[in-house]
C-alpha cells in the first residue's frame, strides 16, 4: 500500500466532492471512509485510476451518509422539540437497529462505534472525540466492525449494556450542541424503558432528563456558555427534574446500583440545590466514589477532583487532579492531555488565589477547547484575570 500516494490524492478528491456540492465536513468524512476502503482493497487489486476510484467510492459514501442523515432527521421531525413526561410505546424501528448493530460478534467498543456511525449519524471525528482516541484509530475500528458484520446474520441482537452506551454517547453529543439529537436519545431511551424492566435503563433515562432539564440555562441570549454555578435556576424545567428524580428513586430502591444511576444521583444533587452555594458537594464526592467502582474513567476522576475541590478546598482538588494527570498540584506547570483537565486546573488555581497560573491555564484550555462556545468562555476567563493583574 502506497501511503504517500493516498496522502497526495486526498486534497484533490476532497476538492472534487466539495465542488459537487458536499459540505466540507461531510466530504472529509466520506474521503476518510474511502481511504479506509482503499487500505482494505488495494493490496489485493489496485485500480488503474486510483484517483477516479477514490472519487467514486468517496462520493458513494457521501450519498449514503446524506441519505442516512435525511432519514434520521425525518424521524426527529416526528418528535416534539422537548421530551414530555410519561410512558412511551415499546415498538421502534430505530431502537431495533441499535440492538442489531450491537451484534455479539463485535466487541462492545466496536459495536458502539459502528452504531454511532451507522445509526446515530455521528461523524468519525465526533466518535473519536467521545472515546478520547485519534480520528484515524476510530476510522480503523469502524472499518473493522463493518468487515466483521458484513457476512453475518443479524438474528442475534446485542445486549442492553451496549445499546445503553450508544444512547448515552448520542445524548452527550446532542447535549453539547444539537438539541434534536439529545431529544432523540431521550425518546429512544423512553421506549427502551417501556419495553424492558432494567434499573440501568431507568438510571440512564433519569440522567438524561436531569441534564436536559438544565438546557435553557446553559447558554446566554448571545449564545455564550454559562457555567453551572452561574446559571439561572428558574429557567430549569422543573417537570423534567421531578420526573428524573422520581425515576431515579424507584431505580435506587431496587438496590441494583449501576453506572448510570450513580451519574443520575450526582445530577439530582445539582438539580436539587436552590443555589450553587447550597450544593451538597460532600455527597457528590461520595457518589463519584461509587461511580469509580463501575468505571475507572479518567473523565469520572476529573469530575471527582473538581468536586473534591469544592468540598474540601481547591488545594485538595489540585492534589486529586495531580493524581490523574501526573502534574504538580501546586504549580500547574503544564497543560493536561485529558480534555477539560486544563480548564479544571485553571479553575482550581483561581479559587486557590493564584490568578497568574490560572490565567495561563485558561488560555491553554481555550486552545484545546472542543467547540467555539467553550473556547470563547475560557478566553474571557483568562482575559479577565490578566486584566485584574495589570491594574
């Protein structure tokens, strides 16, 4: 396989797709899928016209993705903008597709990646960001998953745990920007809860409702990000909060604690606090400790470090963060590789009375930010601290 040839052909193929009417992001994704296909096919039978082959395959990939996106949007158009309380019917073709893509012949991580790409409508880049891996690595994982299931019969659907993981990631992607995608994840989780009696399904539904209830307070009228502590709590949807808390309490009463119930308990404590200052951070740390029993995720450890900083003081939070990142808790000498860890370190240094380090880390975090809203917010935090020091 001539990797140099593929690299040289990529810009031209991308340009052709854009000229044909594909938007740049979709064209990039289609070209990447075509490159993965070339890596699989060319060693056995290299085409006479490599560029023409790539254009044909990439354009077909783009059309397939566009059709899938159109179908998904049609399904979303049938859903009201806001998820309403109450039961839902259990039959749903989209939910069935989620189970079929979570095939037993795939590893859970590969099944999740394939489902997010094929059914959830997420790009390879979005999935890679969710998994904290390079985009090329995720593209290879999805390609292998496609090859694995290409010759199998879909008569053995996957397990509930894999489907829950997919729904959770789809919701997270929607919660960070695309409200329709979040509502679709809630709709499907409602249907799953109506179809099966499973405490973790209930836990995930409660988690989604509690987070979605705060949607209106997450951004200012100009679109800028509003952190949780500064949100107008009167804008939160109290009906969704009440429903989420009720579902969570019923699930917890069954004494079969799981990852999503523990996360929902943290969200409930935030939703229950009349003000940010009245948040029960000690209980939140305890729930993060419970959560770590189920998933030793670096993201969970990061969130726990911030909670420790609120419960026991910023120096304690920096010490917990240092255990995760390997950085010195007192100096903040470098940016952290884990997404949002640098922003957390900046916040804790600011609370600890070290505005110089905090400003530098906020600026570093802004450069790492995954979206424009976060970048603007972090940049403003850095500028505010630098202005204060200049006076």
